[in-house]
């Protein structure tokens, strides 16, 4: 028999409360079931060809366009619950009130255990209280009963113990968070997947985690701007090779040495592309959709002067006049009156965090579907507005010629790539302009939130940065109450935007953590940043594309004596 547990917003199902996530409802803790077990038949389907090709699926089911027609399923998790009055524990799934207190005429509501065990492959289950208590001696009773013992008032693990009231065996919980401590109870992972309702073989080691820990569920959400694309998703190498096909065939007559000379000297190609060239010539090459290729498509549309596509995609943008004092820094500023966005949940990870720069990582994700052949993914369509800043290319190039830039940014970039290597990701070719654009974006988000009527959590960034991309899109896109209220694009007027721009940059001059922050010399730097911290530069995790990393105030303006790395001169 099923019962209704409560309501969840569609956007929450894509981010924090997706399949495999633990959700605290008003009176219960549950785990969301696999998406193909939900009732989503009445959800509208999106068949955008670009999204389908990028994610290799048939369609997206939009959860927020008919929310009353979507019913999601959940299962009680964790099963172990504790009485706050008598401290007796039970794993009886349908129990919401303490059995022992009820026998005394009292109705006491149980609360869920705060500990669970999980492995890096996503398997998860209740903490093995019975096995932990009886790891040295088996219980003399076939049905052990457990009780939580509090030895102090501090709430620390060392003050907590669990005792079996049947055989009196007792074990402290003081060491349960240590790595490998569960080996005596779980030699290998149990392979349980409660959100799917099965278990599979697994050789990983299970460790203990807090039920509400942030790394227990990290969703992989891919965002697509539904804007008219100015070009197809083509690899430029394909066109270059096909237009020179006859010349290449002639070069082949001179043997491999002559062919490679033609590739390197005439076509200026890298030897790493030679295998790819043969596949192109043989008609075997299929262009791969990447994070970079999607951004390039969006960039080519955003930089267009006028674009009214409201009748088709819903996108509309137009250039605005640039204040005279901002013209040296920006070649164009656009107000985006209508900006549709589709956010798609691909899967999730546990314990380890995901690569924010890799789109095609679905094979590494923990599945959100029970049936592996399911050809759709859940998503939401949001409608918003934004302001697009295109940096002046000549000013940016001149700034990048500063020989002292590398001394400031090299350590930050090196630390970021070392983080990626520890997570088994490829290092990225990051330049100083990445940090400049990203820090500028955060400065504007914080200041625009004070004037636009949106909170900082409602504003998001989109960084366009490569050799031929140099811009920032600050936008809001929400399927709920906030989204396209007009408060953000209203700030794009030059007389309003200039004071906001000045205040945003000036605020980056000082930080209450200076001089440690301004010099980028925090003793324990847990993030890959320069002069940036929670006080001055960080924004909400939902607003930042790069996890509040790759930030440095010293690139915006000269904040320390003798520095010359500031891009903006507010003289």
C-alpha cells in the first residue's frame, strides 16, 4: 500500500533530491527511488536534437511543466530509528512511534539514525548496529534488541555507545568514522542499492558517513541554453581535411614521410591528429559533443547584435550602449530579455565529486534508472533573463602580455590541476584570463543582487573562455517564483550599469581577511584560489560553475603596493 509523504519542487528533484538522495521530510527520512519508477507519463517531452545528441538519449521529461501530473516514489531510509525518550532502537520499517513508550501509554515519535555506510561506487545501507555490537561475541538471543547509551552531554561519538539489552554486549561508537574500521563487520561492500531495490557484487570497502553529509549525494546536472544556434556542431578539422582531400591523396604518393610533412608544414596540424585525419578521410569520424563545443555554439549566438527568436526557442537579446568609461574593457554588452534553459539530471556520485568540465562522463556516474535501457532523463525547463559582457579583445591581449601575471596565477592553476589529477581527471589548459573572467563574474553577481531584486542564489554565471572566447553571462533562470521578473535586464541600462560595475570592482579592493587574503597566503588553503575567500569573493555553490575555485582579486585591480596585474584601472 502506498501513501503520500509530501511535496517536492521539480527543481529539487534535479539537484538535491534526485534518485539515490536521502531526503528529510516533515516526519520521516526517505531515499528517492529510481526515476523510471516514477509516474512521469504526463510530463511534457523535450526532443531538442542538440541535447539528444550530447547525452545520447531519446528525450527529456520536463518535470516542472506539469508538476501535478508527476508522482515520484521513495522508500524509508535509513531503517534504524531511535526513541528520543527511552533511547531504544528499532529497524522495523513501518514504525513511526516508540513501541516501548507506547506500552507505557506515551506516544513518542522516533527519529532516524544519523549514521549510514557507503562505498565510492554508490552502494549504501544502514549502519550495521547489530554486527557492530556483536563483533566480538554473538548474541545469545535470536532477536537482539539495541539501546543507545549516552555517556555524556557533549554529543561526541566517544560519548555514545550501543548496547544489546538481551545479551548486555556493548560497543562504543567513538571509532566508527575511521577508514577501514568496519572490515570486521563488512569485509567487502554489500552492494545494496535501495533507490533501485537490488544489490550487486562489489569489492569496495564500506565506510561510515553522516546521513546528511554533502558528499553522500552529488548530482550531475548538465545545463543547456535553448537558444538559436549560429552553426552546427562541427569539428573544424573535418572541413579543413575534406576541402584538401585531393591534395592529401597526392601527398600520399610520396609515402608516409611526405604525407606527414604535408600535414605538419602545409596544414599546420599536430601529429596527435594524424589518426583522426585517417578516420575523417575514411568517413568513420563522428564529431564528439564536448563542454567546449557547446560553449562555442552558445558564444556564437550571444555575440550577435540583434536576435529575436521568441517565436521558436523563446530567446531574445539586444546590444545596449556601453558607458564611455567601460568601453576600454568591453567590446559589447547585451541585455538578454528572454533566456530559456534546460537542466538535465544525468546521474550522481557518492564520496567523490564530479568533474565540472566534462560532459561525457555518464558511464562513470551512478545510475538513476532501474532499467539500464531507459532512453530518457529527467529535467526542468527554466525561463530567465541575463546580461552578457564581451571583453575587449585588444585590451585583454595587452593585459595578458604582462610578464608578472604568471607569478600570481601559476600556483593557483597548478593546485587546481593537482586536485584534478587526484580525482583521476585530465589537467586543463587554464590561463590567467580564466581567473580574471571568473573573478569579475563573482564581483558582478554580488553587486547585481543588491540592485536587481534577485538573491545571489537566484543569479548564475556562464563563463566563456578560450583563445577565441572572452565573455561572461550573468543570468537568472528559475522554474519557480523567480526567473524573468525584469529586475536584472533593467540594470543593463548604461546609467545604471556603470555605477554597479564601479562598486563591484571597488568592493574587491578590500577584505576583512586581509592581508592574508590579499596576498593569497592562507596557511591552510583548501581551495585553488589566489586572493579570494568566503568574505570577499565566494558566491553560492548553485551560482558558481567552477565550485568557488580559480578566483583572484589581484587580477581585477591592483590591491597591493607594487602590483601591476589589475585589469581595471578605476583611477
